[in-house]
C-alpha cells in the first residue's frame, strides 16, 4: 500500500461529505415534520440550517479541488472525487428544497388547516427513503442499492402527477382553498425534486464504483458487474 | 488505423530468468503508446526487444515474433532494425567528443552518406524536428554535444535518432532526468513527432503517460496485464491490478 496519506485524505473527504449529507437529510426531515405538525419553530430551524449546508458545500468543494490539483488521482480515486463534487451540489440543492418546503408551510400556517386531497407525508416517507438509500449506496459503495434508488424515482414521479391532478380538481371545486392547494402542490414538487437529487446521487455512486454513466436513461446493464 | 509494430508471444530471458512471459501487442502507427509498470516489471526489456537491443546483453535472449511494418525484425540485420526503430534513453548520451553537427550526422555517416549538402540538410531538418535548431544553429560545429544542457542533450539525442528517418521511436523514460520545462519540451516534441512516426514510451510518470499517449500498456512481473486506450486505463481500467497500481495501492 502506497500513497497512504492520499487515501487517508480520500477517507476524510468522504467523512466531510457525509457530515454535509447529514445536514441536508435532517433539513428535509424537519421540513416534512413542520408540514405535518404545522410547526413554525421547525420551519425556523430549517431556514437557520441553510447557511451551515452552504458552508459545508464550499468546504467539501475546496477539499476535493485541492486533492485533484495536488494528488492527480487516477481511475477509481478520480471517479470518487468527481462523484463527491457532483453529490455535494445535489446535497446543497436538497437543502434548498427543504427551505422551499418550509416557506410554503409558513404560508399555510397563516391560513386555517384544510383537508387537501394529497398525502404529502406518504410521499415524503418514500422520498426520505430514497435519500437514505442513495446515501447508504455511497457509504457502502454499493451500486445495487443505488440501482434501487433509480427504480424508486418512477414511483415518486407518479405520486407527483397524481398530486397535481387531485389538487387541480380541488382548486376548481373549492376556490377558497386554492392558495393552500397551491402551497401543497409546490411542496409535492419540491419533494419530487429531492427524489431527483437522490437519483443523481445514486447515478454518481454507480459512476464511482463501476465507471459507467447511467444518466438520462442510459441502461444500468451498461454498468457491468 | 495501421499497425506499426506487431508483437506476438514475445518472451525474453536474462540467463535462465524469464523476464517476459509471452507478450502480445499491436502498436498503432503514428500514435504514442505508453508502457507503464513498477520497477522490474519488464517494460524496458520489452521495448529493448523491439529493436533487438535486448540481445546486446550476452546473457540475454528473446523468442517470439516482432514485426515492424510487416517485416520480422529477427529476419533482418540488427543494424537495419535499429535504423528503422530508433531509441532514446533515460540519460542523454551524446557522443561527448563530437560537435553538435557530428552527433546528428553520426548515424548517416555510419550508413555511408558522405555528401556534405545532404548531411547539412538532414542535420538541420532533424534538429528542427527535435525543436533544438533555433538554440544551436549558430554553434553547430563549434560546441560539443556534451556542452549542452540536459534537456538540450536529450533533444540532440532525439535529433540524432531522427536523422536516419526511423519508422518507430522507442523512448525509455526520456524525461525522467529533466526539469519540468525540459520535460514539457520533450512532451511537446512527442506530439509533433507522432504525426509522422510511431512512439513507444516507457515512463514511471503516469501523468506523462496520460498526457502524451493514446494507448497504454500496464506490465507486471513480465506480463502485459492490460492494454487499452489511455483514457480507459486511467479512468476505468478493466483489471484490478492495473487500478491498484495507478491509484498507488501497491507498487
């Protein structure tokens, strides 16, 4: 084993992005809780967490760029660092989506609760599972887990379309609830985007481990074994 | 794509020790092919077999087929092989007592060329090809090859090899003894030269291999483990041993 220090630094990079992932994951969890519990305090916590996520993004990028410049990584190490840079951007966007969600929740808190024909918590449960699995595939370097994340994205897309259809009908039949329905529609859309970022992370894990680009519908089978 | 050098089941020995265990490789014409691997893996032995330099060691022998331009080099006089397949070594080795001019003209004179005008033309052209002409044109017959800097000496050796118009140029760590600027000049030169001839370069510097070569072969313990396009080798090699070597996990 040579280049021990370099490989220790790669471990450190992984450690740092996982810390960043923890912040982004927690932001989504809190945002969903804020919706379910109509909790303004939780909304404030999510808003306050954004600066930390942004700072962590910059630090991970700087560390990754330093490694690229100083260590000239090759093969799986090169792919790992490139994957980390891309995953880092996705995690920051996950944090942004959490902020978007609580901004909508804060709008909704100014209005009385209403029975909307959309199950946001159910959708959120699946999205959070996707994020968790995407991160697990990264932690374990397991492309099979990543593959399941890619497959799960279709279900989230379907739920988002259903939410759109149901809430559109609701707005036509109940114009007084249109504002709340629009907020719920945005939240569903934000969750669908979180799922897209989880999918991107899973694709990056497959690129890291197998060197295969499975983005934009390129078959997982091309990733080899 | 045209094959410049075809290597089939090439084995090489030093005494009773088998240093190469049956190498197969097709070297593409007018491209650079890098040969990488840890010390003692057989990479220098391999390229020394491509112009029969290996057999200059009395203990050494080689077996198998090496074809240059379709001709088996073991069916040709060794001197003809070395004219068609030039070589540049790690340490620049100009003839120390000769002028710059005579260093470049030495090979031609050895081959019987005596016409002064022809020699002048070839010396100038070779030095231009080696990107050294502008630096030495005023002192061609005044200074010895040994008076030049290390980087200039290496380019002089390249000019000397180019003067006999080889089809293939073998380079055994040509820049490992040079500073970064001289190294960059050699790498630029490789880019120019491979428009017209075929380069096979042994290097310990993997960044250099990735910069200059379209194809790369990874040797380990006398075997060619993997041979592929350079970008494939350095971004997503097929063999775990290649990956472990280039990522520094062993070696």
